[in-house]
């Protein structure tokens, strides 16, 4: 059974002042029988986390939210939610800060950039017991951003857009519902893929990709039908990347 997360009447919201992690709380609720869809937000996080075990610095004033879904799609399609959610976050930011819309891009697989710097990140986590549950974690830098990060960061206020976390969340809920409805549990991923590529950072450019075991250089050629990154190295066949992180654009020819 695929549960409907697109009806506003079906989506609830649990708000906290402080949590360790909104994603962790969502999965605790799922193990206890929560079936969602339900949003969990916190004003601050004491143990916020990003991809690959990284910490997500979580001071007050930024948006920290997780949407818990139960059986949103067959489990092999769950990774596609990175693209669904990335589009929804971009939609919400553009709705709240229209002047910045043209500068918003998407970095594979799940970051939102403004002027080439990261303003939002996503973390998709799934568990199979007791039922297949997915936590879509979202962090958006509304009024501040960390310094000294591996990838340059920015915040909306610093870019001239004063958007409160409350206003952004109010825009995010319907934006997510619209993108989930478009996705149709994975049946309409080609439409999501097409829209994501409209805003893709570095499409057609030479990029640097960090894989679990190595780094590679190549030209970003697009996404395949499953959302894998298509990279054409300077020599050899093109590659399909399932897990990795883009961390450089416009790498000079011969850098690898």
C-alpha cells in the first residue's frame, strides 16, 4: 500500500523547541507506530546530522524539519525522494524570496545552492521495521550559516532575503505536497527528473565527484532514469554514480 501524503488534511505537524535531530525523532515515532504523514520541526537541534555522518550545525532562526512518510513508494524508489524534496525546497524558497529565484540551483544529489553556495541540505533516511518508513530531513539556512565548511555555505538573510523559518515552513508544506503528487510514488519520476535538471548546478560542466573510495573528474551529463549521476571522464566510458558527492565545478581540464 502506498500512503497518500499529498492531501493537506492528511498531514500533521509536531513542533518542538529543541530536539537532538528531527530525523531521529521521526524514526523513533515510526518505530513506535506512527504512520504519518507528519512533519516534525525544531527551533534548534543538539545533534543535527547531514549526509555521510556529518554534523548539521543548528542554531536558532534556521529551519529544521523532517517529513515522515510510511510506504511512500516501493523501497527501491525511495532514493528518488532526494530530487522530489530538493525541488520542493527550491520552490518554497523561491516563493518566499522571489528576488533570489534565478540564483537558486540544485546540486546532486540533495543540496540547494544560491550563487554556488549551499543554503539547504537534505538527508533521506529509511527503515524497514516495523514497516517501510522514510524520513525526509531538511535544513535551510534562513538567518545564519556555518563558516569553514567543506562546501561554501550561505544564508537567505545574507543574500538580502529576510525569510523567517515559520514563513518558509508554511511555504514548504504545500510545495512538498505538490511535488509528491507530481512524483506519484515514483511512477512519474521522469517528470521530476526533467524539472530537477532545469535547475541543476554544473550541467554540462566539468565537475569533481567524491566517491566512497576515490575522487573523479568528468563532465556532468545529466541523470539516468533512476537519478544516478552521469559523468563522462576525459577518457573511457561514461559512468553512472549511485552514491557520492559533487564538491567542485569547472575543474580545469587535466586536473585529474
